[in-house]
């Protein structure tokens, strides 16, 4: 009886260990951190910092409905 209980306990611990280590670890850091924004003469700018690639991205958009967002990235040294 003790042997069977020991085997059941060992199987339960092994199953829990496999389950615990098989979990997907998600990176919860934001990809881009907003630095700031500004607007002038109907054109808006926003700056973002990417810590994983050490780069700064600036995005620009005008107030006209047909305008699209254009972004440029610069890598820091």
C-alpha cells in the first residue's frame, strides 16, 4: 500500500513539474515607451523609445483625413 501511495505521489509531483516548466513565459514589457508628443501648424509628432533595440521612433501625421502616419526610426549608439 505504501509503495502504491509513493508511486502516485511521485507521478503527481512529476506531472506538476512538467506542467510548471512547460508554461509559456510572456514578456510583459511594452515594446515602445512613449517619450512625448507635440503639434505645430496642424502636424502632430510623437516620439517612442524601444529599449530592446535601443532606438527612438518619431511618427508624424497631419490633420487631413487622407494623410497617413509616417514613422522613422533611429538607432542609438
